[in-house]
C-alpha cells in the first residue's frame, strides 16, 4: 500500500507520509488550485456577488464556480467537530460525543452532502449517514470487524476472489465521505492508502492467469478518488485481458459528490465498456438535480447505472421511504438492484434492522410499483458465505400438481402445476398432423369438428 500526502490538511484520514502523485486525484488538485483560498473559513469572509447562488442556508456564500468544482469539495471536506459545529449546531454533549467517536471512526463529509442535511432535524436521514453517533462506540462490541471475511478470500493484496467467475479489486480505502454504516469501517483507522503500481501489477497478473474470472469489480474505498487518467490506465489493462468480459465499478460519488462525474471521467469510461457502475443511494432526498445530472452523464457514456442501497434503521426502513427511493431512482434511469441487509459490522449495530423488516418492505412494495423498481433484498452471509436473496413467502402450500399462492393483496389462488416432462408430446410425434389434431379435438370436445379435419394443417388451437 502507498500512503498519501499530508496536503489535505482538513482530513485526518489522509494525513500520511509519502505521496501517490500518479494515482490519487487530490494530488492533481494541488497541481490545479482553483485560484481562491479554499478553506471554508476563508470563504465565510468572501462577500456574496452575482456569481453566488444559494446552495441552501449552509453554503449560500460559496461561489457557483467553486460549488461545481468537485476538487474544491473534496479538499474542503468537514472532518472535525469544530468545522461541523459551524454548519450543524451541536450541543456541548453532542460535540464531545462526535469528538470521541471520531477517534475510533473518523468523520469526513463533503460540503455538498452536508448541504442536504436539515440542521434542525436530529432525525434527518442524511445526517444519520454522515455524522458520528455515540452508539457506534457504546454498541461497538456487537458484530465483527470483517464480517464478510474478505481477508480470508484475499488472494493477493487488494484482490478478493470468492466466487469462481468474479473477483473484487479493493483499489484504495479513500472515500469522499465516510458513511457511518460502511462495511469496511475497519480500514478507516489505517489512514488513506492507494494500491501501488507493484500491487496493481500483482493483481493483474493473478487475473491474467485465472481464466475463470470473467467479471471484475473495482471498489474500495471509492475508486473514483483515483484520477480519471490513473483509473483509465487500470481499466485499459483489465480490458486487455481477453477472458474478462465485464468490469463493474462501485462508487458513491454520484450521491455524495456528483460534481466528480465530469466529462473527462465519462469520456474515459466510454472507452472501456462494457462497464457497469453500481452506486449507493439510500434515501430519496439524495436524488438531487446534481445527482440526476451526474447519473445522466454516466449513462450517456454507455455505462449503465445500478443502485445498491443498505437497509438502515431510522433512515430508509419503511415501505414509504423505499418506494420513494426506488421510484425516484427509476425517474433518473437508475435501476434499483440490491437492497442489502446491513452487515454485522462493529460500530453499525444501531443502524441494523431485523431481517423481517426487509422482507416486509419488499412485500409492501410488490404490486404497488413496477417490478423494475423492486430491488432484490439480500443478506451477505458472514464468513464469506456469499449473498442470499430473501423474499416474502408467497407459497402457502405446494404439491406435485398444485400450488396455493398468495398475491400482493393477500388473496389466495390455486395454481395448476404442470407435470414434469410432457408424456402426450411423445405420442404426437409419431402421428400425422391430421391424427394429432384429431386427438386434440376429441379430448377437448371442440365443436365444429368437421372444419378442423378438413384443413388440419392450418388449424389454430386456442387454449
Ligand atoms: S462510500 Fe462506500 S466504501 Fe466509502 S465509506 Fe461510504 S459505504 Fe464505505
């Protein structure tokens, strides 16, 4: 692993020795400063002008040009309780709690994502995903550090190979925002790292030799924290491996910093398809005009966008919130793909829901919205057991000949279960067309028999 520059002084996660100038986009930020003093404190002194617009009450004075500059957002992430308190009023007790939790699980929120929070609502669903809760510590003993046992399936550093035909590249642990429910929270304490050139070469070498792998997922951390140029180099090398058919990228940038989805990135992605981009919207309030435009730009590059949300207590754990989210996603052409049961990760227990909550939500959605808007509810099993889809139980009873099924309204229906194979078909094969039709007619007691016999080859037998 290569650790990062101390240049991002606002982010304790990224304050590390060494540099990674060729890979991490924040270093390019240093080479291309936006021109103005870029910390929020300084911006507070800058007078509003006609170029300013209200990004809401929290960041109303930030110039439009900077607000559209994802590098500015990244560089000005809110990472201390003092910065946070300027935007979200916290009681002294809350400040002490955030400070305490941040020592174990750091805080990092982009100004963009923070601007979506209603500062007056302590139960705000955006706030709960971004701002540390004392419950991360007080309930922190519950769960596992690495619930999916990714370490055990790591075949070379940064490559998890669990399923025969798929492999996961963990390219960095850096994210634009640190989501409180993250499965890889354990990585936050290690500071910011990006895979070195040698590590990436070892990953590629493994993939070249393992011809069963046809689907590679690049995740992290967030792979879009790499510069578009660096990510493009890695994609080009993956594309040069003939047996790799599909590349998937997992990123939360469209949700937490949609300004990152710029024309340079989209042009690069369009060169290396088929690429599928999986993103992570959890609540309809995250579907802003900026997020919609970002998804539109990705889709227009020829990259389909799917959503993988996590079921979170008090955030999106009702039929109403999931319906709003999934319908909103379809409106921006993003397919709801998975709804994950929140993993058994230490520091997330307060956000986890009973499994039945998920199946009840799916049951409540089915029939009341298009099947396209229905994600698959899945549990990722501990110890590397893999994903198991969970569905409401619609089968009340079944036999070889009949199923008793319940529909979305709770009405009960009997459904004839066809026999395995079709014994009648074999006898038909040996007969002439006329004999076959005669058999159908006799058995079904169809009227107008004579007409059928006259023109057997042109008969249409309706069921
Ligand atoms: S963006 Fe993904 S990997 Fe990064 S902190 Fe959020 S959930 Fe974790």
